[in-house]
C-alpha cells in the first residue's frame, strides 16, 4: 500500500520523496533490548531466552515486542523457554480466528501456494509442487503470487518468497 502511495502517478504523493526499505531488526539488537526491559521491572531473562523470543517470530518487530510482553506477563521472577512457548501458543490461539478469516477469503490454489511457501518450497512450477499443493498449471503460479502479494500475505524477493506474518506461517504449518 505504501509503495503504491508513492510510486503510482495517479496518487497525490507520487515521487514525494525517496523510498527507503528497512530491514528487520537483527536478533543481536533484540537481546539487550528484551533483557533490559525485563531487568527494568525486576524480572530476569537470560540472553538465550531473549534470543529464543526473537527467533520464534523471525525477528518481526511487532511480534518480538508482543511475545516479549506476553512472556513478561507470565513471568514471576525468571522467564524460561517454556514460558515463551506458552506465550506463543496463547498468541497463536488469539489470532487463530483472524487467520481462519484470511483463509476464508482465499482460493484453494492460493492456500496451497501459502502452504508450499511455509513448507520451504522454492520451485513452484515443478510438476511435483504443482501436484502436491494443487496449484493448477505453472502459468497459474504467477497469478497466485501476484494476488497474494497484493493481499500483503507474501513478500516476493529476488531470491525467495516469504510469508509476511511469522505467526500465521507457524499456524499454517501446525494448525491448518
């Protein structure tokens, strides 16, 4: 949406300024942030558990903070990986209805494509992938990718395709 706002000549902010694409915050930056916030409130979390929080949500800034907060709520003195896992399960359960509604608005081939991405497939036009995930023809894959990118469910990068929401990805892999 933001790209369209600044790159489509029909929009009032067309070429209004330079577009800068931000990378995810590195796990090494999250660790002292999480540890410090716990310490500031009299609770303790080890570096490896703080790292585990960032890893569970693929360094997604919103989810790192949300999972940290949910873990903090469950912690009396010292946060553990079990507490983080419990918080993650709670987060996933809280979002399950939203994820179900997302899938309700997708075609079976779009859902199949998301499952293929979540499972780490890279050659979406191979006969094996087309058949296993019921994607239809190889010509259909381009349309599926474009539709899912427009719905902001995937990112198409030069060397890979990723699901934008890491909790949604996990839910697809484990609950759907």
